[in-house]
């Protein structure tokens, strides 16, 4: 056999192969690595070798030798480290050249392997370095990225901060602009007012001057007329006197001349008689005659002139006399008219005095009669109270006697029960002995008779026992439910019945004839006996007690009414007393409970907290359980309770001096029958209306009335209020609710459906103490945001109030909508350009009913809920401003705001705020809102740093009454 070396080209990675030596002491297994299978190389001598490969180095670990003679009997031998082969103890020497070549090849392979390893190490080092550099680069990149992100975040935060500052600055500038506009508007309004005042003053002054001048001109004209008349009179008189004087003088002169002429004539006659020559004298006489003729002519001409002047003067005098006569007539007429006026005034004064005298006498008589009637009624009430007290005493005495009799009867029944217990115990012992076959039954045994018939007849007919009377008459009074339940739990149980008939028939014991459970008397199932004296006494006492309480309440109410001032007792349906604070006493889910019985005990607490009126739910029968789909108006058995429970609730409200406001639905009504064509438009109950009571423009119910005067409510037939019979029936129904049921006022549902003039008629007919209308209209929005100007919205509510003639107030929906946005740091919405509040409370505060939430906007419906975190600020606003505030039941009792609201009500009461109080707004911006109501209260909302000492216009000393930090603060003037 020979050894064959594996050529160099055959080296590679080979799988493992086990080599086993032929000798027994060589049992080792060698490993070798080939590619897929062990490779065997043969030579002519049949020798084979196998190369082995370790993990790191390629070497020859074993030699495989085959026999040349027999290939099927191959033997294995171990090889030493030098590669020498041994077989059968004979060492085989390999060819030296081949061995050298193999070693050389192995050395080269090792060298190459080392070079490869070195190259691999170098590459690994370079790879490690590159990986380290890559990590450094990645770390640097991540660091740069983080720095860039941080810088980006810083820039972004700085941008947002700058943006926020810009927005805040914008809002500040806008608020300043709004305030500047408001100041400018206020200044313009003040200037306009001052101009109006100045114009009014100047106009008044000019008018006064003109009137004075006119009166002076009239006076001067009258004086001038009088002076002219006086002058004419004086002139005429002087002229006439002058003419008369001149005539007298001329006549005297003519007489003198005539006398002279006569003298001359006598002298001439004498001379002629004496026959003397009169030539000279005749010449003289002729000259005198010429003179006399000229004088006469002059006198005649003067007389003519005088006559003409006299005629003129006579004419003027006649005119003056005519004027004087006309003036005298006018004066007489004026004097006569004055006398008549004085007489009529005297007559009127006399009649008025007589009327006043009769009225005073009548008032005195009425007052005396009223005083007498009041004293008589008071005496009667005192007597009735005394009689009630006496009756109560007698009832108490009779009650004590009845209790004593009852105690004696109970003692007797107790003794009878003990005797019966003893009898039943003995019977039970006898039954037990019979069942245990300890005693045989015999016909002569008396106890056996009790076993057969149950022992009840003989036991109950005993003369010494009153059990038969107790069983037949029943208990004295009805047991409470808790006692009946306890009696049922402790009542003894009967033994179980036998279910197998054979056992029952074959039993040697005698069964007891026990009564059935329904045959056994139980005090829990008994009712009071009719005609019992004690029960009648108790019922009579309860009736007397109710009457006594009613008399006490009536006396208490009258005492309070006598003590109230005129201002407190003055009621107007649009405002009440002016100091009303209303609680809505229900929510959308109140119908699920016995609400009247649940609300009535809260009357004392509501009155103590300062509430003055309670708004009750709709009282009528309704298709919807909430009450807003009424059908039979006179049926007051609703989901909230019965009619008696409603009266009890209203009586409790009146006991605490609370007004009970009924929620009446007048716009629509649900029909109870169908018409022949299948339309529900025939009403039932006492008000059995037909289609003629429904408006003709209702698209769903085929009404035959007039067109609607408002909006259509599509869920039910809309009532036609223009029909006389409809208005008459509604007024009778309202008066029935007012007088028989006890309601004091109304909350009118969906008043948009009919004209406010009908509301005025209903209010004047029923004369409520207070009335509120629900005029719910949408506010103005732009781009999803509430508009600042809501004048059109509140004007529509004002128009409806005007239509009622101011007899009803209305919910201030405008203020509610504005508060939704204003309390989120937009307090500038709470002031209008005229410096007034922006809701109805700013235009007509006495008719504005402010609120935050009701059964529609809140509760489980949630159509328009008020922000939960702003409720305290909202109540601080409406309770510190004029108008009539309304508090929601859920907020007061369920949201835990009772103490907060009570504190605000107390501040309102101390400050004397009413529905007509004045409001002056000092600040309204993004930071807060400050206003003074009346003269004694100042309030602040928001985080605005303010107190009364910082305001110049606020005089006096102010004390902080409520301090809720940034929410709200209230100050009262000391």
C-alpha cells in the first residue's frame, strides 16, 4: 500500500468526516472539511489520503490508507504530526519531494493566509475607523440638527410671542380705538346736548323777549290809543271852548258897537231934533258903519271858518265818540265776559268744593265702613281662631281620652293575645305529641277536638277574650307601610306541605287542620273600620287643624300687607314691585318626578335666600310630558302632579310671600279629535273649539280662521286670537287660574306666534302681578362670530313690548347672547356707543328680564348652554344691574351655586337696586368691566386692576362686599 498526497489544487473547505483507526487502542474521531462530500483520491497502490480543515488553518490531521488488494477491506490508521503513516506496526515513509512540496505549499498557503489576515485586520481597522468617523459625522449631524431644531423652535416661539404681542397690541389698539370712538361719540353727544340746551336757552330767551316786546307793544299801543282819544277829546273841548269864547267876544263887541251905534243914533236924533248940522257926525257914523260892516264881514268869515272847524271838530268828536262807544262796548263786553267767567269759575269752584266735600264724606264713610269691616273681620278671625284653639283643645282632650281608651283596649287585647299564645302553645305541644305517636287519638279527648277543627271557634268564642271583636272590627288605624313590611317579615311560616300523596295517606300521624295563609288574619292587610268613633275624631281634628293653619296663614298675609308701604304694595304687570327676583323652578326632566311635592318644601329656603317669585312649569294636560303641547286647558292633572298637589305647592309659595308664576301656552293647542278628512283640528274638553279657531295659513291643520298675526309653530295647531270667542274663553281660563287655582302672574310661551295687542288684552283682563313674554329671536353673526352691534335684535323685542302697551316684560335674550362672548376677555361688548348696556336692559331696563339659562338653552336639551366656568360672572352681572333677574333651578341647587347667588342677592338688596336703577359704565375693554349701579354699588368683572379709589368720578367711601379675585368684585357705599 502506498500513500497519495492531495494536490494543491484540491485544498478547500470540506465538511466533517469521521476517520476511525483499525487498531483497537486508536478510537479517535478526526474532523475534516470538504465542500460537499469527502473526496478520496486513489493511486495504483490503492492508497488514499484525506485533508482536514480547521477554523483558521488548513492542515493534514489524518491519513487514510487503503489496501491495494482489497478495496472493500479498507483500514484506517492514525498519522503523526510529521505526516508519517503506520500500518500494522510498519512505518511508511512518504516521498520527501512530495513532502517538501506539500510543506512549501503549506508555508505559502500560511503566508498567504497571514497576508490575507493582515489585510483583513487592516480592512477591519479601516472599517472601524470609517465607522467611528461615520458615528462622529452622524453625532455631529445630529448635534447640528438638534441645534437647528432648537434655533427653529426658539425662532418659532419668538415669532409666536411677537405675533401674540402684535395681536394683543392690535386688540389693545382696537379697544383704545373703540374707547376713543366711544369718547368721541360721548363728546359729540354731550356737545349736541349742550348745543340743544344752548339753542333751547337762546330760543327761550328770544321768545321771552319777543313776548315781552309784544306785550310792551300792545301796552304802548293801548296807551297811544288812549292818549290819542284823550288828545282828541281835549282838543275838541278846547276848540269848542275857544269858539264859544270867540263868539262871546264877537257878540260882546257887536253889542258894544250896537250900543255905541244906538248912542250915536240917539245923539243924532237929538242933534237932528236940535236942528244942528250933523255933517261931521254923519261922516263919522258912516265911517263907523263901514268899520262895523267890515268887522261884521270879518266876524262872518271868522264865524264861517269857525263853523267849518266846529263841523270838523264835531265830525272828529263824533268819530271819537263812536270809538269811545265801541271801546266802551268792548269794555262792557269784556267786563261782562269777565263777570260771566268769574261766575262760572265760582260755580265750578263751588261744584268742585261740593264734589270734594261729598267725596271726602264718602271716603270717610268708606274708611269708617272699611275700618268697621276690618275690625269686624279681625274680630271674627280672632273669634274663629279662639274657636279653633278651643276646638283644638277639645280635640286634644278627646285625643287623650281616646288614647287612654285605646291603651286599655290594647292591654285587653294583649292579655287576650297572651292567652291565645298559651292556648296555641298547648295545641302545638299536643300536635307534636300526636305526630310523635306519644298520645293516641280518642273521641273523648277534648284536645283532639281542637286538632280536628283547628281550635279556633272554641278559642275565639270564649267570653274572657276580646280577640273575636278585634278580628271582626279590625285595627283602629291603618298601619304604615314600613310596619306592614316588618310584620310580614317576622310573621311565622307554616310547615311545608307534603308533596307525595302516598306518604300523606300512609302516615300514622293525624294531620292538623290548620288554616290557609290567606285565611289567617293579619293586621297588615286590614283597613280602618268605617264609623269608628276614634277615627272620626282624628279626621275631625285634622280638618280643624287645616282650617286653623289656613286662618293663621291668612292672618299672617294680612298682617304683612298692613305693614308694607305703598311702594312695596304697588304692582304693575310689566315690572311687579320693581324688586322681583325670579327662580325658574323646574328643568326639562322635572316631569319624571312628583315635582309639585318636591318643590313645595323648598319655598321657605327660597324666601330666606331672597327669591320673590317662582316660575312654575306648564300646569295643563299635555301631549308632551314637559307641558308645552297642551290639549285640555282645564285639566290640570299633568306629569308634574295633580291639581290638588299644584294648589298645595302654590299655597306653600304664598305662605312664604312668594309669587307663583304660571307658564301658559297661548299660541298653540293640540287637538283631541280628527276631522272627517283625517286632520287633527277638533279640540275637546271644556273649550271644544273647531277648525275655525285655527289660523288659515297654518299649513298642517286646515284651519278656517283668519291669517296669523305672527310666526307659525308647525308642531301643533296655531290658535287664531282674532276670533272673539277664542279671546273670551282664554280670558275666562286665565281668570280661573288666577282666582281658583292661585297663580299670581304669567310666563307667556312663544309670543312670536301672535300679536302683542292680544297679550295686552289678556293681561288687562286677568290683572297679573307680573308677566314675562318669551320672544326668542336669533342674534346677528358674521363669519361665525357675534356682531358687536345688536341694536336690531333688541329693537324687535322692544317692539313687541310696545305692542303690549308695556303691560308685559320680556326675556333679555340680547344680553344673554352678548354675555356668551363678552365674558371671554371681550368685555368691550358690554357697552354700546351711547355708553349704555348693549341689551334690552340698556334701552328699557324696567321691562328687561335678564337670565343666563333656562329649560330650553340648558338642562338636558342644551340648545344654547351658557359657559359653565363663567356662570358666577354671569350672575354677578345680571344681579348687579337693573332689570328683573331670573335664576335657573339647576344652577341654584344642582351646580352648587346657592351660596354664591344668595350673596349676590344680598348685595343687590343692600344697595337697593331695582328694575329702573341707573347704570354708569367706567371701563369696558379686554381686561375687564367696571360699572356703577344706582348710587351705592360698584362692580368689577375680569382681571382688570381697579378699585374705587382709582376713579376720580367716584365720591364717598366704598367698602368691599364680595371679593372673588379675577372673577368679580363688589363694593358698597358706606
